[in-house]
C-alpha cells in the first residue's frame, strides 16, 4: 500500500514541518521577508505527496533552519510591537 496525502503540498509541508521540528535545535539562520513566496512554496513536485518525498524534504537540513522574519515595507514601522516569547517552541 502506498502512502499518499491527497492534499495541497504547501499545507502538508507546514503540518509535517511543525510536527517534525518540535524539539529540534537549529544552528543555521535565514533572513526572510514576510510575504516571500518561498515561505509557502511547500514540498517541490506535483500530484499526490508520497512518503519518499516527505522523507527527502525532512532530511534536508536547509528545511530546518531558524527563520528571522523581516516585515515588508509599510509594516516594518510596527516591528517594535512584535513580541515572541523566549519559550516559544516554534
């Protein structure tokens, strides 16, 4: 029996990554701007998502880097109001 997730790849990526990353300490850091399409691009490919594709995606350390989010122009003026608790697991 094949393992197939009949859902959108980007949604599956977010759900799988959220479960897989819990407790993982990331050493790398990547700066990203909120709204950048790479944040919601998901697992590459088309069609139903296969177990091998999920494992390949999760085995890539680049998919587990800590993100430093920059606000887009117009919202960046309020960046001082953003608060992320130190004990935030994500």
